[in-house]
């Protein structure tokens, strides 16, 4: 029987290695920029076209390579970072495996132009799909210029599975941010299709965070600085009010190398326990400094998963550091007993004579006097089939059968032959009692007991159905702002706004470009009241980033839901009787009044039986 074991050709082995190291254009940028940082560069420029599918250029002013090194760097396991196995346990550079350029050269067209400061001319090396094309002398500046063209040109299956340009560009920006935040002393720039997305001058850590995420984050940063014999923990956490639903601003760095660490992320989350809502994530930029021999960075080809020798101890130090910073800046709430109804007693001056309080009394008040003005007629819901409130409550039956306890079941009346005619009863003869509880619930007696309506959820349902109706009919109208709002965004959020521009315009938003990574909101939907236009846009972007693909399936419904949530009347707002009446009228005119757009209950019934039980002995 013939031998069946054979060595793979170098080109095939390189493609297999590329499958571990290079998943998308962002992976190429990560490897190349890390090499530029290791080369001692003080300025690194990244140029991208077609989201990196057709061209990626990384230009630096580092140490450069000789003619021999430029050719040898494209071979597998060729590196200048390590010499022996013991060096793996004392790694202080970003790259060391020696697979980056070889993997890239196996799946793309690679061109290197490089020159050392002491050389008069540079070297050009060109490789296509692991096949050497040429090497020659060339005039070029000091440093290195690497161009990657037609990524995955010889692996159509891999190229077919690349995402849309907007998605791939987001991954590129993410990798760029990770390296830039880890090395604030290096100047970075990122260009896409001729547009400069980032230009980051050399700075300290705080300034670099502000340059990457915008000046609005400056007031939200809380410093961390803990030094121990085991690990030094520094950096910043954001205040609780800056927490967001979508991930993306959670960064760990070990000796300036970005790392993922779910275990340490849990420590930060626990430090924020009972300070932020459970469905939001705190933002943090935390830098660890440890001895290289106490960690292992060689457990994954992408070098983002790192193993600590004393992981539990570092976990405890990290959580204590975050809690200390929160307490130092008075973020953690202090112990406070119930102060509801507390009287604020002013301190009078020495020469002030105290005056006894006067209680106003109406001597003509008679609690047994039933006379008075006739009840005010109830409004009829626009588009509702209810003739008057008597018919509405007569058909609002709830015996808790077939539904959850206290949940109202609403059955719409028939078109004809149901109850008394509106002409006989007359809406002017019946006006329900309406009360507001804790500026949160609307109370009204009904046939089966006491009806309770959540005012915010009810208004959300009303606005949501109105927005969806306007979307279907294309009748959304933009209300022009007297003073247009200028909103500065990070490059990823700016790209998201451009991606959603069509959907937002359909809802009545008038948004225009206003400089780099900035938009001008000149108009917003007419039914959003006095809501903050910039706040609505930020909320929509957070929802988009949190929901991902589900947002793309039904963007109109998602936008309508967020607009309704941000425009609805908030808890704590005192409502007049007319406002409560209007909310109830419009709620029962909705197709699904029982639930909010998020599926939360809007109406609950406290039955007569439950009320009577409270008074039984």
C-alpha cells in the first residue's frame, strides 16, 4: 500500500494559517498596524477603500527593513521578536508569531516599500497569493508602506462571506480604536474612500479617549489609579449616567495590548451593582501593568485572550479599584432613609420674629351638599366606535378568567344593536371620575372594579400606532426647529446615521451634514412634542447597536417604537383632568390598548372582590 501522508505545499499551509489569523479586512489592519507600532513608529496612517476589500494601506515612519529582511518577513514563522522558547514568557511586543505577512501574502496581492534611516534607497517586494513576483530597489521615505489589494481574491468562498461595506468598516474602526487607545503617544489617522475618519495627535490617555469618542465623554470620566506589588491598575471608568445598552466602550489593556476578559468584565459590572440598571453596560478604559512572565499571551492566534497567573487576586484588586473610584467621587449613593413628605424647615435669622401659620378654612363648606354644576361632558375618542363612556365601561368586563390576575380584557362593541343609543344616554350625562396616583397611574372606577392605567405606557401605545399609521400612509410631516441642533458624533455613529438617513427622513427628520462627524438636525417629527431631537437620535443609535440584525429587519417599527418611547409623557408629570381624559379616549381607540409597544401591560383592574376583601375581618 502506498504512503498517504505528505507535506502540504507552502502556499496551502499559508492559506490554512491565514484562516486562523485573517478573518476579515479588520484582521489585516490589526496585524499590520501592530507591526508598525513594534517598529517604533511615531506616526501611522491607514488608508482603506471598499471597506478594505480592494485596498488597505498602512504607512509608518518606523525603523524600516533591509533588503534581506523585507523578503524574509513574508515567510512563515519569520520574526524579529523572539529567538528562543523562553522568550515567549517575556513578550513585551504586540506581534511575535511571524505569521501575519505570510498569511496576508497567501490570500491577497502584497506590496512592501521600506527603507531604513541609514540606507540611501529602499526595497520593493511584491507577492501575489504566496507567489513571489519581484524585488527591486526603489526610492521611498524612511519607514514602511504596505499595500494589500484584492483581499481573498484566490479564495472566493471567504470573500463571498464578507459582510456589507458598512459592517466591515465598523470592524475596521473597532480594531483601529483598540490600537490607538493602547498607544496614545503615537499619531494615528484613518481614511476611508478619501474621507478622514480619525486624526489622532499624540496625547495622554485621557486626551486620546476624548479624541476617539468625542468631547462629551470628558465630563463623564472617573480616574482609576491603584498600584500593588502584583498589578498596577489605571485608566478611567465612566459615570453611571453614561452607561449604555449596547456594548462597544469596554476596553481592557494589558501592557498596552488590548485584551478580552469576560471574568474581569464581571468584576467591573459587580462594582456598578445597584448603581446602574441591569440592562445597561458601564463604559471603562482600564490599563493593567504586570510583569510579562506572569501572563500568557500565546493562547490564541489573534493574541486577544490572555491568561493571568493570579487571576483571582487581580479580579479582587480590579473590583476594589472601581468601587474606590466610585466612592471617591461620590457616585455610590450614601445611606438615606425615607424622606418622602419631609418638611424643609428654614433657619430664621436672630432678629426675625416668628409668625404662627394660618390655616385657610371655608366656613360655608357643607359635605352633604350634593348640588353643583352639572358634570362636564366626556370627549369622544377620535375614530372610536364607542358612543359614550357608559358604553365603554359597560363593555369593559374583567372577571380574571382566561387572563392574568388583574389584567383587563377589552372587547370592542358591535357596530349595531348593542346597548343604548348615544342619543338616549348622551355623553354629557356621564363623566367618569379620574384620579392620578403618584403622577404615574390614572385611576377610574369601572363596572368590574377600579381601572388603573400606566400613563407613560398608554401614551407610548398611542404615539406608536399613530407613527406606524403615518409611515404606512407616507404622511409624516417634519416640524422645522426654530434653532437647528448641532450633534457631534463618533465616526461609527456618524456612519450609522448616514445608513439610516432614508428611514429617518421617512419619519420626518430633516438631517444634514455639518462638518466632519457632525450633523445638523433642522426638523423632527411633528408628533414628538418637546422631545430633545439630539436625544432621540442618540437613543435610536443605541437601539440599532444593541439589536443589530433585528433592527434591519423592521427599521420602521423600531424607529416608531423609540420615537414613541422618547416622546411619551414621562413619569412624575402631573396631568390635568382634560389630559387624562384625552389619554384614555385615544388609548381605547387603539387597536391594541392592553399592551405597550414593548409588550408591557398598560391596563390593570383591581376587581370589586379584591377591594371587598380588604375590608373583611
